């Protein structure tokens, strides 16, 4: 019990990260990766449950609130970037900003393409 209380959640987090990395590298071994990941999740949950008092006390602190606000801002920025990327992929537009329009189609070419 003391083992799980001391380093169970940390070891579990390492196993979950390892499972994610191995799945990205070798997706053929899904069953083994799921077993390692599930065991890691069990260790994380057991470690958190056994340290419930410390976890609750840590979650009520000022640093956690500040970190939560920072994470919220970061997620908002990532969401805006993802939305901009999605819209840019859907509505592709190119501009020729060269002085002499070197990469633009001539009027004659545009007329031929319209016909």
C-alpha cells in the first residue's frame, strides 16, 4: 500500500505516456499497448485515491487556480489557431504580391480558361 501511495501515480503516468508513445510508433501491437495503458491508469487512480487528502489540499491552492487560468488561456489560443487553420484549409486563396505580377495569369489566359 505504501508503494502505491508513494510512487504509484507517477509510475502509472509514465506507463500511460509509454503506451501512447509505443502506440504511435508500433500500432500493430494494440492489445499490449492497451494493457500497459490500462495498468498505468489503474496505478494513477490508485495513487490519487490513496493520497486523496493531499490531492484535495493541493487543488484548493492559489497556484492551481493560476495554473488553471493559464491552461484556459492556452487552450483558447490553441482553439483559435485550430479554427484559423481549418478555415484556411477550406477557403484556399493565393495572392500575387510581386511588383510586376510575375505569378499572375494574364487577361488572355483568364479569358481562355473561362471559355
